[in-house]
């Protein structure tokens, strides 16, 4: 079962990269592509967490979620500043 979950996490990660590149190619805005990528990485981390419940897995999933929150906040703030100028 763990091998299947690892493969699923890898598949979700690859799909996230492909979709994020497609979003960036369409919109030319990193602020739109980054949250998409980080959502897929969060999903992959949670899939891996289902197969291997350890502190390392929990910390890795929490780190991805924290980075997503900070990056999304930062991109929204920079878009607000760019929109005012």
C-alpha cells in the first residue's frame, strides 16, 4: 500500500508542475501559478502522510502548507502594490 501511495504522491507532484506551468503560460503571472503548484504539493504531502505517519512526514506537510500561506499572502500583496502604481 505504501508503494501505491508513494506513486500517487509522485503523480500528483508531476501533475502540479504541469498545471502550474500551464497556468503561468496562460496568465504570465507567477501569483496565479504558485498557489496552484503549492496546492498540488500540499495534496502530495498529505497522500505521503497517509502512507507514512511519522514526525518527518507531518513536519514536511506542515512546511508546505506554511510556505503556501506565506507565498500566497506575498503574491497578493505584491499584486495589490502593482495595481496601485
